């Protein structure tokens, strides 16, 4: 039973290292290239009726 747990732990570690190695070559998109997709969504958020600043106060 202990050997199974050790093998699972080693398998998880090796899998995570392989994923890290694979994802090291992936480029992240630049924030400058990112443009707001829907400005209407932000307007709707700003113009709705409920008070967002005090929503969690009891």
C-alpha cells in the first residue's frame, strides 16, 4: 500500500515537471494587444441600480 502511494506521488511530481517544461515555451499575449471587447458591459455594470460598494456589509 505504501508503494502505491509513493508511485502516485512520484507520478504527480514527474507529470508536473513535464507540464512545466512544456508550458515554458508558450508565449503569453501582450497586454498592449488586448483591447476591451465589450465596453457596453462596463457601462451596464456602472449604471445598474444596486450599490456595489456596500454589497457585502450586514
